[in-house]
């Protein structure tokens, strides 16, 4: 009979070793996952070193839920984060459907003006015309349907539910190049009027 407790200790030691082995395997798997770059990973600000990078635009709105219906449901932005108070959204951060650009919607305080004269948001998509037709088919009003501007980009203009100006456009490779307006070229070539 004295050997029975020894067997119990041995089985306890085996169970403890098995638990440690399982924990070690889980830890190894977690470490391996953490070291693999995610397919959806976005460069962290540290990756840019001492260079300034644009993070996102904060848009103050009267009703975050109404703005979500526009940016998420109509334009296709993906919800990244949101915050609710008393069951009502008061903040939401969204990622553009193509690329890493983000916007944040923040409920404006009572009586706070939300007009944004002098600021317009630009969202780029190759098929500007098709995109605008889809918006119209869903009942959305577009102030100006797509057309080529003097600087060579194709733009459509609209407003979000709070009146913030938006341009849906396509510039392609020209986006990162110096723009010279066609109208300016015409003026350069026109001789001054004689008095």
C-alpha cells in the first residue's frame, strides 16, 4: 500500500508537465502569430520616423447615426471603432473602402456650428461616373455630375448630410504631379492687350 501515493504523485507530475507543455505550445503559437505581419496591417506612425504623416480628418456632425448611413452605407466606408452614450452613437471612426485613409465622425455639442466653409474632402475612385450613377440610383443628390476640370482631373461635387463639401474624383498618376491649369496656359500664351 505505500506505493499507491507514489503513483498518485507520478500521475500529478505527468498532468503538470502536460499542462506546461500545452501552455508552451500555445505561447509559441501566439508568438509566431505576433511576429507574422498581418495582410491588412497598416504602417504604424513609428515606421515614418520623424516625418509627419496624415492620420485622419475629424468631421463634426449633428447626428452620427445619420452620417454613418451616408459614409458607411452609401459611400462604403468600413467601421473601425465607435462609441455610444445612452445607446446612441456619438463617435465613429471609419476606413476608406480602398486604401488606409480614415475619417472620424464626432457629434457636435448643442449649438455648436458645424459649417466647414473653406474645407472640402476628396475621395478618389477610378470609375467616378459609375460611382455617381450608383449614388443617384439610391436617391442621393449630386451637386455636379463628373466632368473634367481645367487641371485635368475628373470631379463630381456633393454634400454630406451636414453640408460638408465632398468631391468624388479621379486623378490617377496626375494626383502626385504638379498641375498646370489649361486656362493658365492659355493666359500665358495670350499677348497682353494694347492700350
